């Protein structure tokens, strides 16, 4: 009896909801038609589908770029598959995608640079498009501000510094009262570009303490592991006396440590992250169109924050057909340009490229053409 | 006369269609199962020669899979140790102890537990259960630290294999409870009445009449719960602070072995080449283990079914 009456009520309401959704869908469809009409009036030559794949670090920024570019060019569809840097490079080399996003520049250790040159016919283009500071986040009772030198940070994550009142932490923080509790150092459980860049910094800043090299997968059986950026952030937040590393835009209300550069302690701001790129040398023996940087993680430049993730866009100088060449050129120009960089900074918290570097990258993208 | 004849033929066509339908359905299950087995074997085999960097630093495929298998079994055993007595108690209370007015709603609530998505259990484990178990682990380390299970150092965020086991137990509980309570309800009335007539208390009735006749059902219910615990991916991937290549009995520390399913979920997005094959090979191991467990359960059920009274 009960069930029948329930059904009697439920069925009409389901129909009503379905109807309502159907109607609103119609409304939405009409709206898009209208907006498409108006923008078609402006002269727009770009159309078609542009496919890319690669680093998941760029995913949030890429969503903003896709939206921004598609609003400006309604006939264009940009697809980006965040399968990871390695997968993105693989697909680009195989010719499956027109461009790739990668947290590491192409190198010839596994023959990727040559393979990419073979795919393109000429040297591939590499331009930095996404620079994001990695914050050292902490959650320690009674500690608001924390300053750490490279050696101390390496010691904490390598496991040689185990309590918060360790003399080396105290030396970095003369005015802070540190608790005598055990440090829980949280690292990424998955293979990640964030870990790669963080360990690269540790290796450059404290080679004698951090002896495990630059690695994507955490090399030690020590400390707490968490899945993904959100996992690390929640592990640090839910734990006590914990410390971890995560993309600075995700730090939220957690404490963020300043890192010692030269004689100063610098926090992970967008400006400080972009500054590192300015003082970094280009990778040697590269073609003119290859803007790969050897990040100066051991810099002593004042105001530079050395723990950054720099992600690249990889593309060809020439494409087989005009349409793809135009699409890649248009999209990359937008992404690297001032508008795209601001959009990424707003949505993903990245650091906009320094002006000089942006101009240089735009100059390279300008040369993209059809064969 | 003619009318009854038509009904006869119609029933026969209906029978044929229905019988054919069930046959196709069961054949499809076999095909799907065989397809999965073939896929896992074909894709998993190349991982035998995978280099160490594709195996998370392990020297061989066996060294790669063993810690994962250990973690899988450990988490499942913890889960069942907690879930089995709890489920049996809940089921008994629903079928024999609670007044009818109460047993219906309670049964419903337990069934609702099964409807909660595993991601939600994962979130709950990370954000609620883990931090609250942290102090408990610190206590365990201090007072029971001489046992290898509680050697410590205790995790402050509580993201340990013991927490994962507790979450898994809660996920397995509704399955075990639902099946066992049906089985308890089917206890032969005469046995129960005979026990009561002999002056047995309610607990003695349960022990003498209900539990023996339900033994095989309990085993298969526990095995289904075990299946859930072995294969659960998302909740474990979120809750557990896993380190590759670790085999430890310490259940309250920050360094825990991962489980096969969680490791596949965590490792797959960034895996390339032979790394993917290695993950699939670990999947094959889980597949085989699940089979072995199921067959073992069946064997137990058959044997205890023979021995059970009536």
C-alpha cells in the first residue's frame, strides 16, 4: 500500500522534473545560437579542432585557456587530455596530437628530442607557458610563520630532522617557539611533476643532505604518503605537526613556509616564481626555437623563489596543413600572450611569464607555418 | 478445448524464450569473465621483463606484486576481523532479538550503508575517522607498543592500514549483515522451538539451533564481504598513506603497504609503457586471488553443508 502511494507521487514529479530540464535545455541551446551569430559577424578565420595532451599540472590553466580561446573563436574546439607529461610527449612524437604540455623539456636521454624533430621535420618548438610556485605548507600547533633553509628542508624530508625543536629549525626561526613534537612529513604517493620539481630543488639547494636525486616518485620509505595535490593538502591539514609540499594556489588557509634564498627568506609568490625564470640560463646546445630553461634552483638572487614548476608547450615549427598550423599558432599565441597568462593566474594561481620572456616566446610562435 | 490448447502452446513458446534468455545471460557472464582473464594475462605478461624503474624500484615483478598482495590481504583480514562479529551481532539482533517494530528500520539502515559510494567512505576516512583515530594510535603505541602491530611511530593524521581496514569493515558490514540475517530468519522453526522447549535460554537457542544451521550461509556471506574488501579501490586509495615496496605488520604508522586495487588507481594516470603492464599484472594476481578465495569458500560451504544438521 505504502509503496503504491509513493509511486503515485513519484512518477508525476519525475515527469515534471524531466520536462523542466528539457525546457531549460532548449533555452540554453537558443542562447548559444544567438551568441554564435553575433561573433560570426566579426571576421574570424580560425575553425576546426585542435588536439593536445600532456601534463596534468596545466589542467586548471588549460581549462581557462580553452574557454578563453573558444569564446574568441567560436568555431574552434580545443581538446586537452591531461594524461601526464610522459604520455603527452609520447602522443606528440607519435603524431597523435598537434601540441603537448610537459613539465619537463624534451631531452635525448631516451631519444625524445630527436624523435620529436623527426615527427616535425625540423627542431620542435618548446616554450614555457605555465610557471607555478610550489609552496611548503605546514600545520604546527602554535607556529604561524616558518622559515626554512634548503638544508633544513632537505633534512626534514630526508628524515634526518625528526622533531620541530631541532636546532637547525630553531636556527632558521630565532623568534618562534617550536614544539618538541615529531614531524610528519607528507609527500606525494603518485608519480608527479610536483615531486620532481621539489626534489630537484632539494638536490640543488642541499646536495649533501638530499642524496636521492631528482625523482618523480618519492624515493624514500619514510614519511606519510598522500594521493594527489588535494591528498597532500588534506593530510597536512588533518594531521598535526605536519609539513608537505603542494602547488601554491592550493595551500588555502594552511601555513606557508618561506625558503632561504641568499640571505633572505622568500615566500612562494607569483612574482618571486617568475623571477627565477628570469635568472635561469637556457639549456645549452638547443635550437633558436627551443626555450628550455635550466632552472636556477640554487639561485641567491634576492626576491626569487626557487621551488617552482615550469611547464612547457611543445609544438612543431611546420605542420602538414594550413588549418592546423593556424590553430596551433593562434592558440599558443593566446596562451603565452598577456591575456592567456592573466587568465591562468586567475584560475590556476600560476605566475605570469616575465615580459621579456613572453615577447621572446611569442616571436618563436610567430614562425609556425604550413609546410 | 481449443482455448486451453492455445494457452498450452503459448506457454511453451514463453518457456523456450525464457530458457534461451537465461542461457544467453549465463553464457555472457562466462564470456566476460574469460575476456577479462585473457586481457589480464596478455597485457600482464610483458611486465615479467620490466626494468626496475617501471616497477616502482622493485627488482622483479614478484618483488613488485608481493608487498601489494600483502597489503591487500592485511587490509582485508583487518576488515573481516572487525566486520564479521559485528555483522553477525547486527543480523542476530535484527532476526531474533529486536521487536519487529525495530528490526525493520534497523535492517533498512544497514542496507543504506551499502548504498553509500566508496568515494564518500574515502572522504569520511580522511577527514573524519583518520584524525580521530590518531590519538588512539598514539595511545596504542604507548601502551601496546611491544606488539609488532602497534610498533609505531603512530601516524598523527591516522591514514594507516588499520584505518583503511576499519573503513573496509564498514563497507563490508551491510553485505554480510544482509545475507546472514536472511539465513538466520530461515532457521527451521522446529529446531528453535525444540531448543526452547528443552529449557534453553535465548542465547543457547541461538547457539544450538540458529548458528549451526546457518554455518554455510555465514561462510558465503563473509566471503562476499571479503570480495568487497579485496577489491575496494577508491576508499583505500584515499585513506591509506601507502609507500611502495613496504612489507610491515605495523598497522598504525605512516608507512604502510598499498593494496593492489588502490595501487592501480594511484599509479595508472602517470604510468607509461611497461609500467602499465606491471599494473595489469598485479591486477591479474588480484583476479587469481579472488578466484582462489571464492573456490575455497565454496569448498568450505559444501563441506560444512554436508556436516550440518537437517
